[in-house]
């Protein structure tokens, strides 16, 4: 489920496993450069907040990158994601 790189980034960026689980359960996904990026959009954040009573606001800016069902890396979203245009 987690690559060693993702585990290191979780520790370095202080992203708890609870945030990863919420992203996998309720997050929105888009494909960027052949990988799936999962993040909280407005609707996904609303669903997560309704289903769970106490979701910290700092989880809202977290994202993760999936490749082949494995979490490759995690991070904090600072800017908006660029859309893939074809």
C-alpha cells in the first residue's frame, strides 16, 4: 500500500495515516503525467466532514499520488493542480 518513499515523506511532512485513509475513502482523483493524484476538493471535503465528526482542517491540503494501487508519495497542496489538457 505505501512505498518506502511515501513513508519517508509522511514522516518528513508530518502527515498522519488517518489523512491517507480519508483521502483514499473520500478524495477526488485526477490523472497527471500517468499517475493518479488524490486530493480533497470542495465536494469531497464536504462528504468527509459529514461522515466523520472531527476531521482536522489541516487534512484539507493533503494529497497523495497513486501508481498501480500503491501510494507513491504524499504532500501538502500549496497551489492548485494544473489540469491535463489533451
